[in-house]
């Protein structure tokens, strides 16, 4: 059967143009021509379909005669529809479909059969055949079947295309959203631009991209961000971008899409690469081109399409927004900075104003650390004695006038403050006044910082604190000086001693010596003449001491009547000289309120050769030396040596022992008879204390009394002696009633004489012992009496009223003025042993004795000579008219047993002293 000719059915071609009917499904101008493969071994049918009928539908046709041939063509050409005959020479149509199914190929197919069956039709549809046509093929049914298949296929195409477009759109919206988000989430323009370039490359599937911005100042385009462009280029962000294509975009403000020309000559772009295609879009803001966003393909034959351009334009808009935002931010930052500056200036003037208000007395300064100009207020200058126009505005006007000793400290303080975070600056220093003196100022201030926190300015006030400093100076002076004498006090002395010790350690030539001076009996003066007089005397002493030393030396008052002299760079000879000079100056009588006062002092000297580390140790040894001078009789100086320390320690332990001695009954009294020289009879006894020391044996008063006096123990001793003597004597008088006129003399220390309770205690003792007051006589030294103290006067009066006589002991050795003697209630003088003993022909002693005896008789006083050791002495005294005496010639001090036996002898009618009658 031959192919029917087109002319047979000419009407088909016009009305049934399939391609035309699918026009709406195709891209504009993209005319779709279906390709149909006819697999049929019948040449007539094949001819008719391939050459006539199907072309009349507007389709292209292919022809295969066998199944194998058909499969081959399907694999190669991908026909849109296969028109398949069921009976083929090598296989049937179903086999072809099965083979295609095993190859996972789905080709729309139509099965044609001459004698089909229901079973074949079911198999065919199962294998995915679109339609089943009986032969001879009805033209209209075939046309409908083809149209249906094509329309289905086209719908699937369209759906896939729309899906991919949708996916693309989602990706692009997501990317844009991300870019947009970065606009608000980061203020870093570079970061935003980097994301925009990345998005552009990603969305257009480009190889690389970049963003370039026009520099406003130069009008030049500079690379600002890039993606996938060689690292060395992307790092060079300020790369100048100049090429004609970019230039064109900038100039026109329109996007530009270009591909390699037909001859495959690549495009050269600004990045230096040859590219296959490019897409530049302008970054526009308010009609102005800010820059260009660009992507390109290097080798890929793909061209950029309108869709890419649309996306790039969106990204360029984002870039424009980001750039605008950044500019706005920068502008507002500038505005804020401007405002802060204005506020700072306002605050600055406020501060300056408040400083000015703070005190009209304060000067104001304002130091620009950048220009090194200082504003000094008129008051600032006035504090220094200058008129406003007299000083300039350089820091030198200030710093140059600061006291040389203070300047370094001030400069350090300022620079330390500027580098620190301290809010407030404060410093005190001296500054030169116009009149040449230095005044003290307090400088207070604060620093002003710039936006970076750098201190650019310092301002503050200056107050005149000279008065306060003087007051402080006085306080400091008071802290280190004695208020009475203005001499350095203990604290200052210790400091100077420390320095002297250190100097001595560094240099052998820096020797020094210390004089530890203690006034003798100063307490007596204080007590008798009053504290005011005592104070005036101390001031006089201070003046004497200061006059005795050089300016470099230190005279310090160490306590009541103790003074320390630090003699710098001095040897022992110098120390002795000065000590002698001081003793001499002190010895000249001082007249205060009509009182003639004689001063002596005991001085301990110590030399730096002793190598001390500790000033306290040094002073302790000097004290020991002074103590030694005291115990050696006062009014003298002693150089410290190491044995002194030992003997001092002995003294200490002795003191300790003495305190226990009284409790342990180690003290005892000896009684030395006092003789009535007229008839060599017993007149009375003098009680003399002894200490039976458990280790050192019998100690006489010289071994422990001065220590007892210094420590106050003497009061206990005296009280004990008084009580013991009174009680013993009262007993003896009862036991041995030889002479009711016998009396007992008890020695009293000056301390006890001054003691408030003396009278009361004497009274008690008399009552306790039953001794009559007239039988008790108290011996006190003339210096103790001469204190001319009202209390002592009244004590003497009271004792006298009790019948107790007062004998002046050691008479003639003190400084007392004999003229005052009559004022005191005293009844006898005991002429000191020194006038009696070793008295030789030719010396003045006998005359002195005679004078004293006359004085005594003139005043109605008894006179008792002490220490009569030989008959010559006794002879002389008798000749001179002395009526009473005591001494070894008559008897040594006797213990109680000896006294008892003496009494017994007298009771027996014997006169133990009769042997001396011959002498008389
Ligand atoms: P004093 O009051 O001048 O006592 C007389 C001292 O001369 C006694 O020394 C006595 O032993 C000593 N003496 C007496 N006749 C002679 C003599 O012919 N030749 C020499 N060389 N010495 C003679 P004593 O007992 O050592 O006492 C010394 C001083 O101790 C006393 O001097 C007296 O001031 C004081 N004293 C003694 N006992 C006491 C006391 O109980 N209380 C107080 N406060 N002082 C006392
Ligand atoms: Ca005596
Ligand atoms: Ca005496």
C-alpha cells in the first residue's frame, strides 16, 4: 500500500498545524517542531505517515523499518513521539517498549496494530504506551492522539521549568534576604559589600565578582570588595578600576551584559583577567552612580541573562542602601562627636567657672598639653605677687618658680597623673614669690580627655596654703621638740643618733660622743621653789648647754632634768672639755625671784668607739655612766666603760635584793654612842643601818643607800630604821633606866623628810613604842632642810611640837646659807667629820670649827662633832668649846648585844668612857 499523497487531504496542513497550536507553550519566537519517529516495515504506510500525513501536522519525521533500528534511533535522537507498529520483522512493538523500559527511557509512544486483541492492548498500556490505534490508522484519531501526547509533554516541560524557576527564585530571595539582613545586622560596610558580591556570584553562577566604588574626592573608581579574584588582588582593596566597559556603566548608569565575540576573542576586564562574558550593574543612589557591581564568567560559554541582570540590580540597590547607611552613620557619628566636643567645651568653661567660683582666693590654671600654653588667672599670679600682665603663658612661669627641692616631685606627680586614670590631681609645693620668699601652694586639678581618652588638657586651682604649712611646720616642730626649752626631744634625738651611728659605720672619721646629763637634786628645787621656777631653771640650763656646743651638735631634752648632747665629729678630749665647761657654767649661782640657786649635774659620757647599732643601747650605757657619776658623788662626769655595765647590773640585782632584804630581816641597826664631852658620859646613840647581805656579807650604807635613794626604797629603810630604833631604844630605856635624858638619833633621808606622812608616821611610832618625843632626835642633811619649802617648814614645826628635835647632819658641807638657819626649827648641828678628821696644824679647819660652834651657840643650837678618832681631835674640840661628840675614839657603832652590855656596865655603875677623862 503506497503512501497517500498530501494532495489527497490538503485541508489538514492549514487547520491542524500542531506546532502552531502549541505556540503559547513555547518561548516567545521559539517555535516548537515535534519530532516523530515512525517504526513500521510496511513501506506504503510508512511513506504515507512520514512523508504526507505527519508533515501535514507540522511535524518532523524519522523512519525506522525494524525494531532494532527504531531503538537505535530513539537512543540517538530522542524523538518526541514514537509511532510504533506492533508487527515488526525482528520483534514486535511490545518488545521495543520492553527494551526501552529496561533502559529507563520513557518516550511517548503510539502503538498501531492491524489485528489487535484485548490482551495486547492491556500489555501495551502496562508498558506505558500512550495510545492504541487500529490499522488502517484513522487520520483524525492519530492527529488527536499526537496532540494529546504533545500537550502532555509540554505541560510536564513547563512544570519542570516553573519549578526550577521557583527554586531559583527562592534561592535568590533567600540570598537577598540574607544580604538585606546583613545591612541591618552589621554596621561594617565592608562586611555588607562582601556579602553582596558573594550573593551576586552565587545567584548568577558566575566565576567571580567584584564591587568598585567611586572615590568622591578623586572621582576614581576603586575596588572595594571581590569574590574568587586572586588573593593578592582582593587584598588590594583600593585597586583602581579603569576599563571601557566599566567606564560605560558609570557614565550611562545602565547595566551592561557582554559575551566573547563570535571569533572567540575574550573580553579583557579590570581584574586583569580575560573573561568569556560579563555583567556590570551600576550602584545608583538618588540618581548618582556610586559604583559598579560586576560578575563574570571566565571560560564558561554561558551568557548572563536578563534574570541575572535583574538580580544584580537588586543587589546593587542593597549596596547603595548599605553605602548610604554607612555615610549616614559616619555623618551622625561626626555630629555626635561635634556635639560632645561642644558639650566638653561647655563643661570646660563651666568647670573653669566653678573653679573660679570655688574660691576667690584660689588661682586658676589651665594647661593645654598639646600647645603647651597655660592660662594663669590674675589671682594665680597675684598669689605669687605678680600683676596679670607680668607673667606669660608658658609652663615655665609656674615650674620655673617651684622650689628647687620640690620641682622634681611636682613634675613627676604631673606626668604620673597624666598617664594614670586618677580623676583628681593634688600636690603641695613651694613656689617663689615676687618678693623673693617661698610660699606654699596647694595645686588641685583634673585632666580633660579627647575622644580617644588621651589627656589633652589639665586645669585646676592653686591655693595659698603658706599659713597652714607654717602651722603644720609648728606642729611638726612640736612633735620633735620640747615645748619648754625648744630643744629637740627624744624622738628627734633618736633619729639624729641613728644617723650619727650610720655615718660612723660608713666612715671611721665620723666619730661622735654623747653626754648624758642629769641635774643633781633637781627635784628638790622643783619641790621647794615650785615648778615655775624649776621650768625657768631648765630653760637656763638649756641655754647653757646650747652655748657650750657647736652648731652642728645636738642638745636634746630627754626628760624632766635629763639632757643629751650629741657632739658630732668629736673625740674624748672634746667631750671632756665640754663636760667641764658645762659643769663650770652650771656652778655659777642662778638668781630666780631672789633665790640664789646652785646647780650641779652628773654627766655620763660615751664615745662612738663603742660601736653601737642601736641608739637605745647607746643611751642606756650613757645613762649607766651618768648613774655612775651620781653614785660617785654627783657634780662630775664619768666616761662609760664596759665594767660600768656590769656594776650597773650588780646595782640592779642589789636593788632587787634590797627590796627583799627588808622583808627577810636582813637589815639591822648599829648604835654609835654620842658622848657628852663635858663629863665623858653617855648622851645618846645614833642609829646606823647595816645590811647583812646573804652573799656579799655586811654592807654599809654607802654600798646601797644611794641606790635606795634613787629608787625610793630609802623611804622603807628610813621608816623601818625609825621604828626599829624607837622600839629598841624604848625597850632599853625600860630595861636600863640609867638616865631618863638619853636620846636616840635616827637619820632621815631628804626624801622621807619631804614625805607627806612623815609627821603622822613619827607620831604613830612614838605611840606604838611608848617612846617620848623628847627622846627621839632626827638627823637631816642641811640641803634637805634648805629646800625652803613650806611643807618642810611645817613638818619641822610639827615635829618640834611633838618634842622631836632636828639635828642638821653633815653640817658645813652643803651650800646652804647660814643666814637662813634661824628660820628653821632645828636644835643641833652635827659638824661634819671632814672638819674633824685628819685635822692638822696649819690648816683652817680648827677656825672653821670654832666659827661653826659660835654660830650654833648664837642660834641657841647644840653642836655635836662627828668622827672623833683620836685624843688630839677631842682635845681641840673641847678647847673650842664643843660639848658633844661621837667617833671611834669613844666607840664604833655597836650591835644590840654590845649596847645591852654597855648599858649593863653603866647600870653596874661603871663609866665606859671614863678612860677619856684624862684627856680632858
Ligand atoms: P652619818 O649620818 O654622817 O653617820 C655617821 C657615819 O660616820 C657612820 O657611817 C659612822 O659609822 C661613821 N663614823 C662614826 N664615827 C667615825 C669615826 O670616828 N671615823 C670614821 N671614819 N667614821 C665614823 P655609816 O654608818 O657608814 O653611815 C654612813 C651614812 O649613812 C651616815 O652618815 C648616814 O648619812 C647614812 N645612814 C646611816 N644609817 C642611815 C639610815 O638609817 N637612814 C638614812 N637615811 N641614812 C643613814
Ligand atoms: Ca647621821
Ligand atoms: Ca654625819
